[in-house]
């Protein structure tokens, strides 16, 4: 039951993200948002998730992973109910940020909860099932998001999340009877947490807004605050982000870098192709969702098998092969033009889906198998942070290229040539990142 509940939580946030991508053209039209502004609908969610993952992972180790998980589901349900009533675009963005905090509570605890329950010899299989929940959300998101957006409008996407959140809250209170916390955990590092949140905000906001004056200021603040944060964390006994967890732990370090690179190279695919299929190819949201579902379906089918396989075969080999397949899929997408047929898009997505399935659960197994049980919350939060950082970097690359090639105008068919150029450069950059990731993944060494 713990595995089922944690997997339902892991299903929820990617379900939200993959649904929203199909609604972006509708949201942009209603609020008159340009190409750069509409990109903040998915990006602000990722930003706030990234900002709070590590502090929340630490809090869950101290006060209980079940409590934090439950708070995350509650925040997600409440924000999902409020978003459809947003009177302005800034209010919508603010509520998406709140939704990101709920996501941080879920992402920062679900893997740690599973790792606390299952022994080492079964952990890979359990994590594979949990990853299947993630990809189940990614699979159903485009289909349900496309259908609901097409027939009921973008607001319906958030309303349907509310009963799901209510059910998970009931399941947690009814069947998750045990909490997991470290009774001997040191006090929470509040100063370090505030510095961490500020550093992450300035870094990510700066990257995604580098072409603006605010983005340049944020980057400067990032480089000023980073050494202060690192100095503080090195001096205290109970740092919120213990960089010592990376010291003399090659598997943990390189596995997290591999996750960062992989998500940097793949996350924005759904965002770019959603716009391409609806604006350039003229598909309705429902049809676009049916095309995009081919990638996460492959992930659903093969993730449990890949996770189980990583219990018997060295995870780095499986994960590295997965990233190589991702590179092939991205190279196919880099050749996409206005004349490209839908079957070509689907073939590329199948490569990416299988590659991601091979990478994700074995890489997660390698990370969680490289630390002690008392570090599960921090390790889970660190891995989730790398994943979120990668997602934001992926979106940041796309937003920067949109600003460079298209500018501050609404994306329409009249910008098709510029859009294709921006998308092509993005996919080439992502493919290059995957090739670098293969090397990093192989270099991690043998998992203990």
C-alpha cells in the first residue's frame, strides 16, 4: 500500500505538467501572452519545485516523510482548485508557483519513502514501479489534457486534479499508518535553507531570463550568494545541503550529474512538440496529445523491467544505453521541418521513450544504493533537485532560443520559419548534451 500511495503521488505532478503543455496555446490566446511569457507557465512550476526540494527533503528526514508528503498533496489540490479562477496572467503564474511547492513536497519524499520500506535486493523493482507511475502521468497527461482542452477548455485540466488529490489524502490517512523520521536528526538549518532558496531562485531565473536586465541582475546575485551559501554550509554541523554527501562517493556524484544532463536534454521536448504540432502542423489539442503519448507509453511499458534489470546488472550500463537512445531520438527531431510527417515524429518519440525507461529507474537505483538509510531523504531530494534543475535548464534553453529567433510576439503560423529554426537548434543542443551524458554515466564506476 505504501508503494501504491507513493506511486500515485509520483503520478500526480508529471500528469499536471504534461497536461498543461497541451493547453499553452489556449492560455496564451486568453491572456495575450507572448512566446516568452507563455513559457513561464511550465517554468515557474519547475522553479519553485527546485527551490524547495532540498529544504523539504531535510525537513522530511527530521519531522517525518509521511507528514511532508501529505502536506504536498494538500497544497497541490488547493492550488489546482484556485488556478482556474485566476483573473490575470500574473495570478495564474503565482498559483503555478504554489503548485510547485506542493510538487517539491511530493518529489522530495516519495522515493525516500519507498527506499525506507523496501530492502536493497527489492529496491530497484519498487523504484521501477514508482517510475512507471511517473511515466503513467506523462502518458495520460497528453491524452486527457488534449481531450479536455479541446472539449472543455484549459480550466478543466486543473479541476480534474482536485478529486485525485482528495483520494490520495484519504489513502495516506487510511493506509499509510507508519511515518519515517530520524529521531536523532539535528536541528533544521533555517539560515542555510533561506540562502539555498535565494541561490536557486537567482540562478534559475537568471538563466531563463538572461536576455533581460532582471536576468542579468539575478545572475550577478547568484554569483555573490553562492560562496556565502557554500561557506555557511561548510561551517555548521547540520547543513541543509550537505555537500559532504558528494565527497568520496563517485557513484552518487556522477549519477546525479547524469540525471541533470538527461533531464536538461529531454524535458522541453513535450513543450516544443506541443507547440509544433498545434501551431505549425495545425492539429487540435486532442490529436496532438495522441501523438505525444507515444513517448511516455514506452516509458510505462519498459520502466519496471529496466528497474528490475538494474537489481541484477550494473545500473550504469543500462542507464548509459538509455541516454544513447535519447541522443538518436533527438537527432531525428533536429531534422524536423514544416513538411515532416507525423510518423517520423512518433518514431523519434519511441526512441526517446525507450531510452528514458532504460535510464531513469536504474539511475535512481544507483543513487539510492550509494547512501546510508539515514541519508535517504537528502539523497532523494538531491536527485529530485538535479531532475528539476535539468528540466528548468531544458526550458531555459528553449525560452532563450525563442527570444533570440522569434522575439516578444505571440507564436503563430507567420513565425513558422523562425520557430522551426529555434526548435532545430534546441534539439541539436539537447542531442549534444546526451552524448556528454553517456560519458558521465559510464564514468560513475561500479555501484556497491
